[in-house]
C-alpha cells in the first residue's frame, strides 16, 4: 500500500450465474444481471447487464445475448472476460488517465474443480486483476450474514443462487462438509417454462418464467399471505394465436416440487456427513438461507417440515455473499481460508 495505494483499486465481486454484484469502498457500486450482448460479426460488446437483459430473446441475426456463467462456473471465457471488464469500467470514472491495478476477491462455488477455479482466475487477471483472491460462496455468505466463521462452533449455510445451491457446514474458518448441486434458480425457471408448455399449452420465454417465479413463486401450496394470480400472455402452441392464462401460486408450488425435493435431499445428505458435535450446534442455531432462491415464498417452512431444524432467512439474502466477499477483501491478510 503506502505511497502508491491510490494506484490500486480494491473490489469484491460476486460473480453469479444470474447477477454480478461489485463492492468498492464498502459500497455496492454494480448490481447487474450477468448477461452481455455481443455483435457476432465484430465480436464487439454492445450491451452489458440490465441493457443486455432487455435485449434477451429479442435480438436479430447479427446480435446475440450470452450468459457467460452456467451452473455457477464460466461457460464462455471470452464473454466472461468482457463482462467483468465492462462492469469494472462502470466503477472507474472515464476521465482517469490510467487504469489502476486491481486487487480483487471473487467468490466461487464450493464444488469448483481446479479447471473452473483457473478459469475464474484467468478471466479476472485478463480484466485487469493484479492480485486475485478467491473465496468459496458458502463461507462468503456466512461472513455476510454476520456469523463468526472462525469460532469453534458449527454453522450451516444454504446458498440458493442462480446456477448452484451451495450447502456447507462451517467451523474454525473452514468448510467441514459441503454439497454443491447444480439445481438452483435457473432450474426452477426452466421447470416453470416446461409446466406452462405442458399444462397450459402456452409458450413462454426465460424472462416471463422468471417474472412468474418472482410474482407467484412458492415452495408450499398453503401460504398465510398468498399472492394474487399472475396473468401470462403468449402464443398458443397449437394455433399460434394469443392467449391469456392466470397462474396461481399453488400451481407453481406443484411444478417446482421435483427440483425442491433435490435441494431437500442435498441438505439431508450434508447433515448426514456432519460430525455429531457440530450437528448439535446446527440444531441449536438453526440453518441459514441465503441467495435469491431463499426468497421463494414458504421455503423456510417447507424445509423445517421436511428436516425438523429451524431455518433462518438472511436479512438481505441476495447480497449476503457479496457483503461477505467485501469483508474478506478488507481482511485478506487475516483470513487464511482465501484461495491465493
């Protein structure tokens, strides 16, 4: 640091399948969908984040929208690099004469392979990262929730993101048991698209399915405060004529059942592998839910009924991971569990 500290910019990135959030100087400065629009002929970046999301499903032959991350890992290296670079530019004022060196902490799924970790590191370095550290998502979520991850006590975190569901038991600054499954928000969206096609004979896109999930998504079919029915418009599959279909939360709870059952099973599997002393701590403290998937209505109730342990939803579940990543950025020298 010292004299040239102003030449270094410190940022924390939650590189998510659905959204990318960046923290700089303790503030969330970027919170955009993880999507880019690229001109196929020139390979030039046309739009990024929300602007690119608005183009999704509406592009012409020379333009394509790409989600660089699938299942929590980088699927398109070039698009990921352009996206990270573009989002970092959103922070830096254009008038700067030079690009500052970047010190960054990026969070990654706990089930990442060496190759996947390498891909994140390479993308970050190509986007200008001089010092790149990585932290596993469940650890970042636990820090962001406000848990003392270095205490000799068991805490369980379930982070349901867009591409993966991360389940981990954390104690003494490390992950004791973990389970990373590729069933998460994207799969729930795909379930809704499939259900609408089979049940109502209506064809809908990813954006509409996502909207249904937000408006009437539920994990159980008996809610205390049920949302109003959501009216979906689209073409009839057989006739291609426009139709309107009201969708209830009970229908959505039914169509998400299969995917949610896999999340139930993964949590049970992680609990089975947990040492008895830590298991007792988890029963006492409850299990913490983070990530966008935890906003599904009635999910905590459903999991409590299945597993018999209390579930707590993080205060700001969508941003718990990036908050933890931001705290890790400030404590790079103190946290031995960062991947260097």
